[in-house]
């Protein structure tokens, strides 16, 4: 795997947690790789550009979400019942000026030249929820989550849940070993 670009390549608040690589054989130019990733995430995962006006870009070039996923009801305070969002921010313009957007990747065979597309993904209560971004008593994304560790809750809980859902289609099963029903079961893009 290539060396990751330094944190100074990105504006605050954080370093991307999902690095998407697209072969130059699929996308001859970086802009083609960006278009390929956006189309694929929209078509196959169901991401859409429908964010709440209160959701900021946080120095990203763009963002998308899969909205209204996995409802949680029956909490002690019914006003805190909520749906979740799978949320992704893209940092596509940060690497090309530093000439850090191309990498050589070898995965058990010949090397491939790829475009690196940094992103940040997380799974949390939807922004329209009164408890956004933290509903501590939520059995999925709250302090009872298997990923809830000391430190920043977004980085220690919401980010791993988002990565797990994006790459494995489960929420919480990776850390607990439990076989849970996928929240995608009712999502049209995943049928």
C-alpha cells in the first residue's frame, strides 16, 4: 500500500477515514475517478445530496448521505427516537495540488496505478433529529455501542459504524462478532 499523505494535506477538523482507490485503467484522469466514485456511491449504495441545511462541509468538497436508515424507537424519552444517516464527506481537491493523488497499489499480484480519493464516513442520528449528533441511550450509535471508546465519540463510535456499514453492510457486528440484521434489508438500493 502507498504511504498516506500527511495530515497537513487536509484542513481541520480531521483526517479522512476512508480512502477509495480507482485504477487508472478504469479512470484515465482524476476527474474521471471522482465521477466514477460519485456515480457508484449514488447508484449502488443510495447516497444522495439531501443534507440538512445545518450540516456543514467541514472543509470538504462535497457530501452525501443515505437518509432515514434504521429507526430507533421506544427510548425512555420518545422525543429522542430517531433514524440514522450514513454520511460521507469528500476531500477530492486536497491531494492534486500536492501531487499526492496517485498511488501504486499491489494486492497479491501485479501493481496497479490508482487515484486516491479521500473521504470521511460516519453513521449517526440524522441531523433532523432533536438529539443530533449524540443520543447517548441509542443502542446502535450511543454510549452502549460496541465501538464506544473513551475519546471523541464521533471518531471512536460514529466513524467505525459508518465504515462498517459502507464496506460490510452491517452495524455493530464487526466489533461484537454478532450476526445482526443489516439495516440495508429495507433499502431499495441494496435489493
